[in-house]
């Protein structure tokens, strides 16, 4: 008789713990789904901070360079648990962006024509070094922590159920 009571108690405890375990698993599944749903908006918020900083640091007298700065979600590299945003320069709009970012040797002369400095085919006697005016690297260094903070705040909002 004692044996039957133990079996009955074990059976009730087992059912209770199975219900608790299934409840915990359901809650974890919901949390996982909220994290997956919040990952892209969080990554976008962080990318936006870096994008705005790059836009602020672009030299203003560089023509099309500021309009060539972009941010883009990379669907090919992104997965459900990894979202990739790219921030950079559209190389078709501004093919010589790297000359400003890293500096370069200038070998030709410039002439002032109609109020604009335009390059000529005439060569300098000795090449002149044009120093770098970096804007991408300093923006990354200056705002990386801010980008992480913005992404964390956006993920917290998504986890709390805010749109």
C-alpha cells in the first residue's frame, strides 16, 4: 500500500514539473522570438548613429562625397540571429573617396576656371603630398560606444513589447 502511495505522489509531481517545464520552455520560445524580432531594429539604430557621425565628418567642400555616403542592410550576410548593416561610400558616385580618407600624391597642376579649381594635364615638377582628411575612421572611433548604446536601448524597447 505504501508503495502505491509513493507512485501516486511521484506521478502527481511529475505532471506538475512537466507543466512547469513546458511553461518555461514556452516563455523561452517567446523571448527568443522577441530577440529575433528586435535584432534588426536594434542593429539599424546602431548603424544610424555611425551613419550620422560619418555625414557630419565628411569634408563639405568635396562635391558629391557627402551625398555618396550610405547605410544599407545586407540581406545576403544577415541571418535570423545576425543582422548586418553597411555604412560607407557609394564608389560609383564618389570613386575617389579614398584619396580624401587616406591622402595621396598629386602629380598634376590645378587652374582656377570659372571660380572652380580644376585639374589639368600639366605635370608638377615634383609630386606634392595631399594630406589625409579622414572622416570614416574617426567617426567609427568616436561613436562606436554610442552606437552600441543606441542598439541596446532599441533592443530593450523591443523586448518590452514597444513597436
